[in-house]
C-alpha cells in the first residue's frame, strides 16, 4: 500500500447517486451506520451502486474530530 494511505483503516459511504450531499466536503459526519466494518461482504451487499462516493480515513482521527468538528482555514 502507498505510504500516505497506510493509516487509513476505515471506509464509509459519503453519498449515494442522486442523494443529498453533506456540507462537509471531506467526510460525512452523519450516518455512522454507513461506516463499513464488515470486510466479509462485497460492495453491492453493503449498498454500493453506480456513482456511490466513499471516504477512506483513520477511525481514531475521525472519532477525535467528531468530538470537536471545527475546521480552521
């Protein structure tokens, strides 16, 4: 795996085709039930369809960010 991606251990649906997108352009902080934690299923079993968008992230950093979701520019 490429070095920048080694710390990414979690996948989460960002949005499905024709669905409303979140205002956060990096990751969807809503719908924690969309976190993919069963790696025994194929993507279609998890609800993936054409044009589904996915976020890849480090779960520990995600949980920390959710406690204080401020973005400083």
